[in-house]
């Protein structure tokens, strides 16, 4: 799983408890000071992997996650369409993507699709198809 735009890592730490010793939680951040704190968490908790995000890319490995979540991040993004594509690339087929935000950018993003429809979004995220190559991620 991944916590994108993790800030100080409160949700990352909770996720690390849930995945157990054999799981992995990627935690990403663009801010270098916050990333340094996440790297300290990763040194203490071996299930956490801190990743330096970029403005248009989460920098997560391809198909690394069963689930990805973002909390109060989306309204900060300068390049949301590129981040959306990056998020979906990082999900395993059928993986879940969730987020909560504030203001007009707050929305449910969706899922990576069913195995028979890789990269297809569903539900409230149909608009994402149009912005990210009509669902071909």
C-alpha cells in the first residue's frame, strides 16, 4: 500500500501496523523536510519505504500496491492529470485508490479496474478516463 503526500506520516504509521511484518507501506512526499521525517520513520519501521515524489510523478514502482490513499493532497497538486496516471501505474490490477480532500478538487478517484479491464476507472471517477487517455493507463 502507499500513502501519497504523507506529510508527517501519521497514516503511514497506522498502515504499517495493519500490513504486519511481511507487508510494505510506501510513503511519499515532495517536501524535503517532511521527507526527512518519513525517512526516519522508515529506519525505525522496516515495513515503511520512504519515496521522494516529484511534481508530476509519485515515483512509486510500477504495480507495487494493492491500495493507495491520499489525504488532503489533491488540492495541492500542480499537475493532477500526470499524478493520476502515475497513481494508476503504481496500482496492481484491481487495486484500490482512495482519497479525501477539500474544496473543488475533493473527489473519489476510483479503482484500477477489474482484471478484464486493466486501467479502467469506475463510479465517480469516469471523468478521469477522459483526462488520462480514456482509461488506457
